[in-house]
C-alpha cells in the first residue's frame, strides 16, 4: 500500500457521548465504516497540554507544557513531532484552524505573526484560527476574512449578546467553525500533487460559548440530566445548544468526506477524529474540563481508511474497548505513514524523546489480548490512573488519593471511595501503578546498573 493521506480532525470539548445518529449522523457513519474506540482518554484534560501530548507522544511531565498560557515546547521536541517525521517521510503537511501549541490568550496581536514559528512544529503551510472570544482581542485568518467582507465590527459587537442568547449573527459558513471546515475542504479539492498529505483540521467548537447559527433543533427536555447534582432546565438547555455546535462540526465532516470522494481520495485517506478533551457540561456542577471525571478526561476517537478495519460486523459497528490514550496517536500515525523508523534528531538525548504510547494497530482486532492494564492522565499536581474496573486520582498536594471509583459498580462516579475503610488494598495497588508509571517517564539507567541494583535489593 502506498503512503496514505492522513487527516486529523481535532475538536475542542467534544464529549464522546454526543456522537450519536441524532446529533452527529456523519460522524456516526464514519464510525460505522471504520473503528470507534469506546475507552479513549486524553493525556491531560486541558487544551494546551493535551494538544502537545498528541504531537509529541509524551505526557506533560515530559514535554513541559503543564497548563494553558504556558511557554511552548523546546526546539528539539518541535523537530521530533509526528508532523516533522511525516515531513521527513515525504508528506506535505498543513494546519487549518486551531492548534494551541503556542498560547496567545489576552495578548492582543495578529497571531498570523506566529506562522513561521508554527511551521517549525512540522507544518509546510498553516492557517491559524483563534477560539471565539480570543478573536475579540486577537486577529487571525478568520477575523481578516470577516474584515474583508465588512462583517468584523458586527461580529465583535454581537459577541456578548449573541453568546448569551446562543445566537450566532452569521450563516454557518461565516462562523469560525464554518470558515475552518470550508478551508479544510478547499485544501482537499485543490490537492493535485502525487505526494501524500497530512491535514490537521482544528475546529474551535464545541468549546464555549455555545452559540451557533440557525435555530435550535434539539429539545432541551430530551437531554440527559447532569450527574451528581439536581436537574435543572438551564443545564438541559445549555446541553442542547452544545449538541447543536456538535451538529455544525458534523456537517463539515460530511462535506469533507464528499470532497474526498469527488477527488477519488477516499480509498487512500485515513481520517482520525478526536477532541483534545471532553466537557463536564454541568455534571457535578462543573462547566469546564480540567477534571478527571469520565466526561472530562474521556475523548471520542474514530479512525477510518486504509489499514483500519472497516465495515459493520454481524452485531453492529466495529468498536474497540481497549484502554487507549492520546499518546498512542503518535506511534500509530507514524506507523500508518511508514515513518516509524525515522530517527530522533541527532542533537537530542534519548530521555527527551522517550515515548510510552502504543501503536493502535495492535488494538484493531477487538477480540485480541488486552492492549494495556491502565491509562494515565496528568494535570497540575494530580495524576489519574484508570484500569478496566477502577479509577484513582492521586494528588500529593491534597494528601495522596483524592478520588477512588469502582467503575464497574459505579460508572457514573457518584461514590468516592478514597479513604473509605475496606478499599485500602485497591487504593494501594493503583498508587503503585502511578508510581511505576511516573518513574518510567522520568528515570532510566543502563541495564548493567539496573541488574546490580536489583541484586542489592534482593540481597
């Protein structure tokens, strides 16, 4: 098989449970033709660290971006992102939309001034877009587009009132996500080279504000109530508008697939759909990510195209239930592209480029052996470990285990068992897994010294 084109569709705040035939028919169809990962997790439930985890294949404690408004990764890591490896393997690489590898929140600048710096991450061409809200004080390709049509002043004047009423002042193609979607589709329609391409389409939605063009198509009363807090009409209403933003993105996913078919590129293009993290969306009274609850740290992950199992089985669409992580995308993408044997830059240390992700092709057979025992995520001083049946959040600054859930008996995470008598053994085992994981990320030695040390311990 020749090197496939690869399209990564990366959204912001997209919850896995909102990929349904009612909300997202095109994504549902994509999943039915490929593979959906039902237990996928981000490596950090916050935008900037999560996105850097994806492109480096590392956790925040390795690459150093541990929060938003954080300095970017160092040059040696930029030379070894998976996009840089794809470039060296002969790919043309492009970004359309949000990236958040470099944070410009509240700066008040034209972020297109960062275009050349952003290319150092492994992009041949870039078209940067800010979040709605950030484009009130920053300029980007979207605000330049609005200005060229005489619409920028209206957009900024309507922002506060429009977001409060969930009403976007423009038609779909003139929203930020519409602008991103149409430019990504234009890239595909204009593609004429024989070399393979990598295209990252970075939608800014369904990140707040939950405004959208047109009418609300979903009944708020039909939305699921929040977990852990009393139900209320406002929560359901906001969830309905969130679903409408998901539907907007889904529309452009459908149009993108149509463009690929028209260009006869479908059979040689891998599509990967995911989100940087989820959204609590009112669960436990939280309107944010940043938490290790399932709907915050869990992400949608769909893959379809050459090399991916395709089609429905007798009992429905193909679903992989192995525990997988965003750090797995790096080795998976480079393997699909034939770029997995590309060496790290010569002027860097092995420790700097250590990765713990796994090539997800090993999980394509849903009936195969377990891919891993646990997935991990980090944010601030806290670390999460999630196994098939348990989740523990450990924070040394809060005295150790801060949350412990038996996910088989309590999938909604309503009963925190941390510190509860009778669960000491389960907690200790999970803490040991976190300790082993963190030591593996930050410490290494030569085999000879490791063997001698182990003999000393054994003696």
